C-alpha cells in the first residue's frame, strides 16, 4: 500500500437542508501531519461525538474511488 495524500482542513459553514451548519469534511492535501494524543494538529473536527479522541476516526479512501 502507498499513501498518496494526507489531508487536513479548516471548519466551513455550508447550507444543508435550508440551514447553515459547520463542517470539517472539506480537506486539502498537506505534506505532513502531527498526531496529538486526541487530535490531528491543525485539522478541524466539528462532531467530536464520533470523531477525534483516543479512538480517532480516519477517513480513508482507495485512490481508485476518487474518480467516482
């Protein structure tokens, strides 16, 4: 397996179902990440109930899924 891209992002406001919500789903490629004990430094996670903490959630895709 080869890691092709590592991504982090800022929080953004988007309209969803006629409401403004904050999300951290939009990520951009970075050369390096730093893992803290409960976070990836400089990456915004909005929903801490399901993401972050000791048992971090990772969003991982196979490169062949990106065209989809």
